[in-house]
C-alpha cells in the first residue's frame, strides 16, 4: 500500500498503523511525502497531512494506492 500526498507546497505525512507504530515522511517525491507498507496489516490507520514549517492551511490530496506512483 502506498500512501502519498500531492501538493504545490512542502507537505508532510504521519501515519499511525494498527500495530501502534508511527511512520513519518517529508520529501520522498520532491516536496511530497510517501509512506509504503509492503504487507499492510488489517485495521485502523490514522493519517495526518501537514505543511512543513508553516501554520497555514494549503490544498493537498491524499492518495492511497496499491501502485507505486514513482513507477
């Protein structure tokens, strides 16, 4: 499973998985973050999208896919 954000701003991504572990990323694809779960566990994933170094609200899209957007 690939979780990634697209935006014209420098975004960040934080995910708490069903196993209680935290996963964070900032710039996997330029200024856009991505987190990959090779074999995702079933259960609840809590997802936060933020903006690096800013308190502003900016437009962004969260993508959840089985396909790697960098392929």
